[in-house]
C-alpha cells in the first residue's frame, strides 16, 4: 500500500489479468503458478524505513513472502526466478585510502556527522577515503532493516536453487527513478521525495552536504534488465547477482538541482545531518 495505494487498476495493467493479493498467501500463489515458465519477484516493502519498529513488517513482507513464494514454486516444479534485490546489500561502497589501499568502511560515527564530517575515514589512519565502484563480488554488509531483508531474500533464493537445481538472477537495483514513482511516503526513494516537495512548491531538502554519491537508474532500464534476465540462460543451482545501474555516479545534490530546474521549483536546501544507518557513497 505504501507504493501503490488502492483504487482501480492503472491503465498499464490492462489485458494482463491483474490479481490483488498477498505474496504470503501460499494457496493463491499455487493457483497463479500453473502454466508458468518463470517468476519475476518484485513484491517487497521498500525504502529505508523509519526506525526499528518497522522490522516485523519488513521481514514479514520481504522474507516470509519470499519463502512462501519459493515453497509454491517448488510444489509446482518451477525452476526459473528473477529476484528484485538491491544495492543496499553492500552497505557502504568500495573505498581506497591513499596510504593503505582498498580498506573496509566502518560505520560513520554520530558525532562526526553532527560536526559536518561526512566522508568515511580510513580505519587505519583516519584520512578521508576515496569512493570506488562496487562489483558484484564485493563484501555484503547490510546496514538497515530493509537491507538485511533484501540480503535474506537472496540467501533464501540461493538455498532454494541449491536444493532444487533452479536458477536465480538477483538484480541488485541501484537508485531507481521514473514515472509512477510512489509519492508522499517516507518509504519512497530520494528522487520521489524531492519531486513531492517540488510539487508542493517547497525546496527539496538535501541531507549531509549533498555530495553523497549514488547511481540513479531509470525504471525503463530496470524493466529491460528484468526482461533480459527472464530470457537469459539460467545459472543452474545458484543465485547469480547482477548490479542494475547506469554506471554513471551522481551526487544527491545534483539530482535535487536537476529536478528543481526541470520542475521550475525553488533551489535545493542543504540541511546537513543524516538518516540513521544511511551510507555515504554507493555506486
């Protein structure tokens, strides 16, 4: 509901046999998975979350829901799965120190953020680390409830693949934007939050110093990645991760500036601070 709300079906589902249901309903899934070649699993509670009180909802929708789906696929003999995962499974991105090379990124300290020190420090010398691009073989280090549930989805799918010989493409979406983004909800992505502010005539409020880097990928590219994964040779007996991104990092401040310009709205406001467990750079 945080993403789609209620009301009549949108026009883009016309002719596709829309069913409103719950991914945790095994009986419903069993009926839907007859005469099906593959499953494209997008159902999840999304977003950074508000605080740890969200944890039961995240795990119930994302992890229990995935487990129920995998069980239904097993009962019906389905062996092809495309899973919507996320770049949040990496935690912070990949970093290098001028003196110590590639090093793991420790969580940022609350007192540093409060003092306006946003960059990730080297664990050995304290120097600011240089952000690098993250490959699929990077260590996994989820830093929010949502991130933990997305990694658990991958692990559940990997266990299913090993047990059944099925194949899973885990598409690790980066920051998706585009038409039909959810609006006016704290669970939305940053592009949607900025757009909602501009639609009200308010300036987008950019946290930290606006220089935090992300990879913003258009929803049409994400849809194409899903179509390609459905048609690709499946990775039999395993869960294969793939970054789905543009390959062109941008700062959050640049995003806010471009959206404000496109919508003729007020310039962004840099407000400092950071959300709990938020990461600095992930591209």
